């Protein structure tokens, strides 16, 4: 079954399906580019990884430092005598205490890169599909991607940045980002000061991108919408999504009415 959204389905993000979706989208982008680029290019996938500490309030991206201090439970005091020490009396019953387990969660973020075949295999274009961690300022995922993005924009490398997430904060720019749910960015090598940005919405199909290569080779068309539709259908996301639940961030009133109409039309077609 098709998604009720002609563009990107925001419930994929909201219903915990983003990791699965991201993996499949990277695969499809790789396949499309690998089949389309001239023979003098190589298309490769890569990963960056980092470890976060999982807490009850959420995931915190900081190194774990064990606490070596010793504390005394409430109601129990230490007593000391000259020439020796005395132990406090043990209670009649032992009550359990609640402790937080130390859990490390390793994050892996895949991306696609295009290399020009030469003795050193020069990087020509980097294609990124942003993850939620890339849009949380102050986290390890944000910092790692920000540093890579900065090095790409300052170097002789093209950047294609695909943001299909409604939540989080977008990367810093000198100009204001479009007021749209999603954004697709293409920054050409040595012209990064003037990036081309396409607003993208869930009410209409995503615009087609043109992936730049090294001169004088022409750009490679990259149509994301058929890829997204195929992933949704093949992964049967409709079985894992409850479209009656509200979204976070919430939809505007007009968007909510639009979605209701889409769902009614979807039920009639089923």
C-alpha cells in the first residue's frame, strides 16, 4: 500500500522507523549513482560511528567516567572510636535499591561518496542523508557531522545534503532556511558560499536533485521520491504506523485537515 503522503511520510520519523528507512535510502542512492556515473568514477558507502551513554531521560553523548566516591545511605552513620572503628548495626531487613545500568549504544551513520579514479582516488562528491543526531546541537552526532560538513565546504568537494526530518535544528547558514518541512541542499566545489536549496514538503513529491561530478562531466539526476515510495511499499510501513496519533512536532491546523482528507481517500481505495 502507498503512503497517504505524496512526499516524505513524517510518520516514518515519528514511529521509530527512521533507522530502517535511512539504511534502505542510502542503499538506493548508492545503486542509482553507481549505475549512472561514468566509468572513471567509483561510488562507495562509508560510516562514521560514536558511542553514547543511555540514561532513563534519554541518550547523552559524553564519555563515561566511573564515580569512585563512597556515600553512606540515609539513616546509617559511621561511628569512630579512638584506637579502632565500630560497625553500625545492620537493619533487620534488607531493602533493594534502584541503580542505573551502564549501557553503551553505538551509533552508525552511513553516507555515500563519489571518487574520481586516480592514484589517490580523489573525493569528488559527498552525499549525506541527515540522521536525528545530526540535528541535535551539542551532541557527538552533531559535532562529527558539522566538522565533516565544514571540511567538505572548504575543500574541493561537492556536497549533497538531504534533510528529511521535521524535528531537530538545521545546520548553521548565513541565510534563513526555507520555511518547509524538509530541505535538499547542493553545494558545488569552490562555490560553497552559494548553495542551492530546494524546499521539500510531505504534501507534494520531492524535487529531483542533480548530483554534481568533476568538470566537465554532466550532473547525475537523483529522484528521491520513487525510492521513498518503494521503501515504504516493500517494508510495509503501513503495518507499523498509526496515522490516528498526533505527530511531534505537531501539524498545523490546515495540515491536519489535509491529512484527514488523505486518509479518507486512502481508506476508499483500500
